[in-house]
C-alpha cells in the first residue's frame, strides 16, 4: 500500500501550482521529502490524475529501447524521461541503460515471459525481437542517431555561415567574390553572398580607387612607432594637429583600427564617486567576524564556476556564529533574483526577536531597492565592505575558496548538473560533518547545537 494516497498527493500538487512557495517550503510544511513534490508535480503536469495513482506494470524490451533512445536523443535525465513515460521509479531507467550497454537489446528482455507485456497505457510497439532482429534493431538505432547528428551539424554550419555573411559589409563580400569569380560563376557567387550585381560592380569601382588616407596612415604609424605604442588615437591625433596637420579624431581612430594599431598601456578605468542615492551602507562589521550567538552576524556574497565554457553562479549566506551556511542558491546567470531568493531563504531561519547584521560587498545586487526594502522590512541591519576591499568580507571569500579547492578542483565536473548536485552534497557535508579546529573539532551544526542546548 502506498504511503501517500492520491488525495494527499493532489492536495500538495495543487498547493504548489496555485500558490507557489517553492518545493523546499512545501516539503517543510507537509513533512515530506522535497524530491517527492518535484516528482508528483511533473507527473501531474504530464499525465494528470493518472500520474498520481498507484501503478504496477512491467515493460517490454521494445518499450525500454524507446525510452533509452529518447533519453539519449534529447539528453534527458533519468527522472525527466521517467516522468514523460510515467515510469514510477526513475532508477529503472538507470538499470535499463546499464543492461543495454553491457548486453545490447537481448539484455532488456524480461526473464519471466508471463509478465513481459506492457500495460496498455504505455506507448510501445509490442513484440519482442529475436537475436538477429535485435542486432538489426541496434544497428538501425545507431544509424538513426548518426543521421540525426549529421543533420544537426549541417544545420549548425548553415546557420553559422548565414551569421558570418550577415556581419560582413557589402565591400567585404565584393572583395571575396572578386577573388573567387575566376573559379566560379559570378551569378552563383552573388546568389550565395546575397549581393546584387549593381552593388557588386559599384564596390569593385570603390576598391579600384586609390587609397584616400595613404599618407595619413603613414603619419599615424610613424607617431605610433615613435612613442613605442604608448599613444592611443587621442594622443596621436593631438600630436598630428600639433605638427600642423588638421585631422579628425574619429578618422584617426578608424584608421588605427584598420592598421591594427592599439595603445599597449593598460586601460584606465574611470569610476565616478558614489553619490548619496547609490544605496551604499556603512561598514558596521569592520572585520569583526566573531559572533556571540546564532543569527547575530551574517555575511553574503556570490562566486562563479566555469565548466567547459558554461558558467554557474553560487550565492551563499553564512552565519558567523560557527560559520554555518544557512542559505544558498545557484543560477546560470548572476541575476538579482539569485541574491533576493538567498536572502528570503536565510530570513526563514530567524526566530522571533532576532535582528542580525547582514554584511556584503558593494555589488549591484545588494544595492537594489527591493533588496534593501526587504532588509528594512525584516528589521535587520545592512552593512557593506569598503570599495575594493575584499578583506572586509574575508570569511565568505574564504568559504568560496574552500569549496573550489576541496570540491570543484577534485570533482572535475563535466556538466552543470554534476556541479549543482556536487555543491548540494558538499555544502551539506561542510555544515554537518566537516570539523573546524577553531570550533574545538566540531562541525558548524554540531557547534551550534551544542552551545544552544547549554
């Protein structure tokens, strides 16, 4: 008998879909695992009330093959493909994948033939295949996957070619066609480039004209070399004007770009001094990272992870009493909602009468009006580091360094999903198991529980 009946599942799902509130809050409210709410919601959205009803069925080898093929084709997780096909235990998909990789199609066949039929509601083609047919089916599956890969590659190259042509000017297209017209028909080249014949001949006339700024280019290069690349286009234009030659600043800039000349000195950043409306709070913490009780001093910040060109941003809030991470969120972009949701999760930890100091750097997230309004509404005090001083928020910076050294560098994640799952496990380990010497060999959670019970 199922531990949760259909009516209870439907109540939880409708609560989530109508009022929101997040899986974590509902799991705490109903006293159930967060993962179950995610699973029930996806089943209900895909299959309606039938997705919440108990189900007992076995699956044919052909149905299993269909599931595995779709999972690989669309790069789905086991939980996602199980929700699509209404498979109640996502671990079954993992077992099928392992069996297929080791023994092929034959390994997917049920040992008990009396229960080899799939339930009527499953979208399967039906009959089991013999050894030779299974080999042909596996070969056809490989050929189909290769065909789809090649089609995707051709579509990608076509789109890339179109983007390159869109970004090229008519003069650049005409120059390319001039170099190819001796080997190909001009009409075909113009059709591929999307260029009219009149535009092509006009650009050819322009290209045949002598260079207007040949002498000016030589003077620009001479000034640039004289000062060993220290001058940018503004100083070069001023130097030429000083010598009695009237030149336009934008013309010098354009010609230097054409010549590939650029100042070799570092770019000077011009920062306006912060005004009274910039939302900068005073530095109340003053590098005093000691707290005498839980929820007295909080620190928050964001950091970035890079997995093969894909970025994941981690926002965390830490209680300085023991260094426990009380709230954290991840996102592929450093959006304002990332900092806002982290703060909302942290506020749920507060007991009546607790008013901590929340310290952060001067990041734009923490200066936004909604963020400051939520802080004021909650009765907590905002504190910020001095501009460009990372030591004012050293504890949370040290935590990020520990995460990257003890988890990210060792785990060598291949995908963002692996990184997210690994971060969840590591932060739980950091809070509950990883001991700190300054806490007398206790983890942050153990330290908090031991001292609050006394």
